[in-house]
């Protein structure tokens, strides 16, 4: 089975996104987490956020409600693609 990060990067490539920023969220609540901002182009408004916390076995994608339409569309595509790779009863 693919690792979460490997699967995420495969999906990101398929969706023609790039990582505009790699960072972490607060390490007090999520020690060892990885957090990414994804964009389609450098000059386009909006970004899609993803966070993976291996210790807690948790991955989430987030976007603000005011993000442009492309972010909402890509989030849905990313969700479907990752759900195919990691099927659960919650998908």
C-alpha cells in the first residue's frame, strides 16, 4: 500500500498542481505533522491546504470558503483520488 505522502504527491502531479509552501501546523497539537499549500500557478489567487499527521494517522485537506472556484473543484478531485487509494467507510 502506498504511503500517504507518496499518494498525495502522485495525486498532486495528476491534478497539475505544485507545492507553493511546505511547513507544519502547531507542533503542540500535531507533533511531526507536515502541511502543504498547493497551487496551479504562481500568479493565480487561491491555494489548497493539506496536512498529514502520521502519529495520529490523520490526513485532511482544507480550504477557506472564499477561495476561488478552482480550489473547490480541485479539492473534490483530490478527495476522490485519495479515497480510491485509501478506501474507508468514511469516504
